[in-house]
C-alpha cells in the first residue's frame, strides 16, 4: 500500500503561479507507474493562475473555496465538489474570488511535462 501525505510533498510555485504539491508523478514518485500525474494546488484570496495552455488533458477538482474558471472564451464560478475538464490546447486560468483559500486537485494525462505547458501571459 502506498500512501502519500500532502505535508510530505514539497511546496513549489508552478509555472502558472499556483502553489503546488505534486502527489503522484510517474517520473518522480517511487513505485508509481501510472500514465497521469496528480497535484494539489492552491491560490490565496484575490490571486490567479497565469493564463496558459496545456497540450494534454487536464481535470481540476475543487476541494474548497470559490474560483472563477476561464477556458477559452467561457467563464464559470466553481466551488467545492465541481469537476472541470480542460481539453488539450485550451487557453485557461483560474482566479480565487472567495475570501478563503481556493484548493483543488489537478490531474494531467499524460503526466505533466514542462514542454507540454505554454504560458500565454
């Protein structure tokens, strides 16, 4: 049985400016051989990720807080329990519009690779 504790995962600031802890990645998690990666992300009140595009499929699952999700020309308010599919090649960013921290899981398939992410602004 493999259990990863969030507190044991190194906190980094990702290229899109989210606070990120990588939970599972086939190249960086010993014994994990999945084709996807899983990360825990957060944004403090009033902050947003940088507008970016992924070459891969991505899913956000909102754990807490309130965000404003932007995918291409669409915008929607998202809250805990919402699952957002971000198709490959989509322009995307998310903003914390609530008073609490916005936390969400990011699933990337195939697993996240820096060459698959393009920062747009």
